[in-house]
């Protein structure tokens, strides 16, 4: 928490415009933008299994996208811009244009995305790199009715890795849980990642039934450090919340309309309330009470640190 540099402005909705810009610049390390909606899969561990993202593709308005980039460029943003919401970012080659625009307008940002790998081949990877992409995480999935097994997942990973045609090495081998491989591509960070969602899945804001339940007591730093923007300009508190899920409508914190800036939304929306509720250790409110995403370890030093921050800023949900 010490690296978070928490300030009073994180917990109030009355932050002046210049202060809002400053607190965003000092805090936000990742901005996730959904530039279109289409996904070609309906994976069981994702709300796309019941929300239609296949029959049509809705694009984020280009003027809105460029305005977001211009605002980020105005503070010389050097964190991550990622395109991994609930779409398949490589399904539409407009991603190449959007990457080039981001590289031009936010030159020091780290451009990143995840992909299911279905559209990826060596030539496309080279085009992504030439368009400015710095990081690519290729997710390896088995079929919805196929149980995770080491043999099956390693076979699938090998096919993906061989299709790319670059040297690679495994960097994580956790049998039955997760495998990761680093692909050696000059000038770009590429990894192939396979996870057993039965073991380390997230319930996506209580929309996905998992074999194991989780009771969260850990603080969450995501609402301090990240900003999530859906295709229609809606801002949600984290990657597990989406504005087109009816059960999540109440969690949409704001929308980029009427000239409202990302800085104003970050500082002067209900994100301030989320930050207050997620700062300290203790039982969380729905939908966070069952979320294991980015959970912090439980130790006395972290508890003392978060309690001290809460005391300083008059937040009454700190642990005794």
C-alpha cells in the first residue's frame, strides 16, 4: 500500500479539475478500453456464455476513443493501455488502426492486449508489433465440456506456440493449475497462458458459478490503480464488472458524456465510494465479497498500513 500514494482526493467526490488530473496521473497504471464488442467464443467462465457478443459488432465511437487518448496524452501517460474487455480484440483488424492512433497520441504508453489466439498467426503478430503493440497475452482454452488436464492443455499450447513459429520457453509449470510460456519475439513481450478456471477462476462479479467459493477479506487496489471503459463510454470499477450485464447496471460508476473527462470520472464518481469500501481488511459487500481477483496476502504489516490510512482519512470500515 505504501507505493499507492493514497491521498484524500481518492475518497471524495468534490475534487477540482486540476487536482483530478493530478491524482489520476499519480495513481492510474492501467486503462482498459473496449473498442468494439464482438467475441467469437462463448466460454463457460465468461458472461459471454449467456450475453450475446457474436451476432453483431458495436464499435466505440472513434471521436470518444480519440478524446480518451488525447486526455491521456495531455498528462504524458506512461502506464498500460489495454484492449482486453469482453471482446476478442484481434477479431477485427480495426485494432491495428486503434493501436497506431494510441502510439501517436500517447507515445509513452505501454500498449497491451489479451487474445484467445483464434485469429493469431505470425504475420498478424508482426503487424500488431509494427502498429505499436508492446505486450500480447495469448490465452489457451479447452472446450466448455472438456475438463482441464495437463496433457490436453500442453497439446493445445504447443499448437499455438508452433503456429507462431518463434522460439519459446516455459516460465510457469504448475500441474493441474497453470502453465505459461514466454515467446521470444524481438521488441515485443508475448506470453501464452493456460489456466484451470475450476481452480483459479473468478466469478466475474457473481455472474459465473465456480466449483469453489471464496470469501474475500483482502483490500483491493484495482479501484485505485485502474480505469475500465466499456464500448459505450461507461466506466465500471473493475474488469469483472460490465455495463451490459443487467445485474451490474447498479455498479456502473459514470459515463463519458457531455465532455466529461476520464480524470473527472476517476476522481468525482462513485469510484471514491468503492475505494473507501475496499481499502481495508474485512468482509466486503457484494459483488466483491466473493471475488478473488488481485487479492493481497493477509499479514499484520498490511493490516496496520491499511488501518493507518483509513484512520488518517476518516474511513470507518478499518479492522479493529
